[in-house]
């Protein structure tokens, strides 16, 4: 079954700011989450929420929440790892 993906309004701006080569990898990875919300390399972040981090293109991260009952993935952050580590 496919998952629905939603994202915060800031994520679109974050993706637009990425270098072109990184942007293409991130977009492919986001598209892949539709069929598999937990690809290889996914890590659960600490805390009570179902928040996960996925490393893409070396130093870049995608941070997202998974709502299993609703088959929903909410993308919260796309950007450099140093920024993801600061906020999440």
C-alpha cells in the first residue's frame, strides 16, 4: 500500500535552496518514501513521537514523522545535517 506524503510549508523552500545535484537525490528519496517509509539507513529519533531521520547525499538529512494508522508521512525538515541536529 502506498503512503501519503505531506510536508511543512518551509520544506519546499528548503528543497529549493539545496545544490542541484543534492536536490535531485532528495526528490528521488522523497518519492521512494511513498512505497517504503523506512528505507535502509532510517534512524528513529529520540522522543515520544514517531520521528525519523534519513541521511541522503552525504551530509544532508530528511526528518519526518510517520503516522502508521493513517498511512501518512509528514516531512518536517530537509537540509544539511548540522541544521537537522540543532533542531531535532
